[in-house]
């Protein structure tokens, strides 16, 4: 396993990549917000701004989000790793994928979650051109358990294997073996350059995420009951726990249930909140939302997961609490609100930390990987 911060690669290599056409393939529907989808679109947008010919191929329930996205059909929700994955394993989507490969004549395919059922899996099966595979997931993936021998043979066809974190690399090595370089996910810093005012009253905490057990929203709501009455909570997103949690805490007027929010509103609320809280219980491979909060200039309180510690440094860029411990969470939130000097120092450090994970730096690192493979 080789760990690279993207900027480090430029000490050794220079980009001499000739004009090529890259197919960026996502197995998840781009109509559904998710970490992998955001990375696919952000990386492709950045590469195109750098003059690289990139075409995204992915399921899209509705109109594609960009003109350079080729939709492969609608998705079907599947339970995976404690969440819901909007995949497109149906034959129609695979035929569209094969048709796109033929029509666009790609020089290279970059597959995100290459062994997920659907267009990335199909691309590995047929392998029409050199393949780069980026592995995002950590935790427990069902297909790895019952199809491990076959997947190991299939994964050998991927020429360059990348993992977004040490946790993602460890899971891939455990299940399908192979060598993995680590390139952390990136954020588009330009999205946080402008500020939009959002009204609030008193200290405000923001939660963003799907309302499911592993995201820890119920833990945060429990911790809120231990905080002063002037502390408010914005809860964005929905999920299988929404109805139950709203019924349990519906009389707490400090909680604003926002439902699904647009990307613009998400950024505006990140910038306006006093604290962004990520109380996840596990199953996280990378803390991209922590970086977004840092880029927005907001204090971060998060569970002490290994994936989160790879992104932020405790008491320097963010403040960690014991995972699953409501008392520890409440204390950390209160300390963050009360200690203004320490919190402002963490916000300043967090902004510098976020800049180290810019999407432009990540795109440049991938360009080097593409060049090495095509050479």
C-alpha cells in the first residue's frame, strides 16, 4: 500500500499527458446525492477545466446534471453497508454502457467502485481499454463475502488501483487483494468562496446526512437534551429514521427539520452554523463532509473514527468525541461553543487543512496516474 498526498507526486513527475478521451464511470445514480457521485462530478468538472476530454457515464433518474454526462438509465435502490445504494444492474443499462464505449472510443476508463453491480462491473468484464479503479467503500459489502474468488480474478484486470483512504484500501486488500495507492478525496474550494446569509438565533449546530443508524443522528439528538436551551440544531436530510426521530423529538422547538437541501443551501448553512457535527457510528471510508465544513469556515465536532482522523487532527482542525457516547458528544459540543479562542484557532487551521485536499490537486495527481498507465 502506497500513501500519496496528491501534491507530493509533482516532486517526481511532470504532466506530459497527450490529448486523450477519458470515460469516468459511476455505478450510482447522479440524481441521488452521495459521496461517490460528488467526487465523480467534481473531479470530472476540474479535469475538463484543465482541458482534459472527460465524459461521465452513470445512471441518471431524470435529466443528467451536466451536458457531458451520458445517462445509462434509471437506478434501483439496494441495501448496502448500512445504507441505500442507487445502482443500475439491469441489462438495458449495460447495453447503453457498451454502446457508449463503442461510440466515444475512450483511451482509458476511470471506474469508481469498479466491482459494484452495473456499468463499472461491466466495464471490468469486457475491459475495452486500460482501466483505473478507485475504491471508496469501507465496512461490510455483501458481494465481497459470497463472490470473493470470482471478484479476485476480475479485479486483476484493473491496471491501476486507487483507494480513497487507508480503510478503503484495507477492505479491498482483505477481500480482493492487490496493491493500492491512496489518493484522498478532494473538494472544490471555489464553491465556498462566496457567502450567503442564513438567519439563525443563538448558537447553532448543523447535521447533514441520511437519517439512518450509522450516521448517528439519534445520538446527536440525545446529546442536544444536555445542552443549554439557547442552542439550536439544524437537521438536513431524510431517511428511514426520520419519522421515528421527529415523533420522539417533535416537541423540541430548538430543532429545525430541513429535509433535503440543495447544494447551495447546504453550503450556505455550513457557512452560517457555529458547529458542524458528524456523529457517525461507523462505515465511513473518508470524511469529505468534514473538509467541506472546514472550507466553509465552521468548527467541526466529529466521532473519533479512523476515517475522520485521516482528514482532521484532533484539537487542531476539529474536535473529536468518543464514538457512540452521548455524554462525550454533549461535552465536546459545549466546550467548542464556550472556548472561543480555541475554536477560532481550529477554524483557521481547518481552512488551511481543507486547501490541502483541493479537487485541483487531486485532478493533477490523477493525470499523472493516467499518464503512467497510458505510457
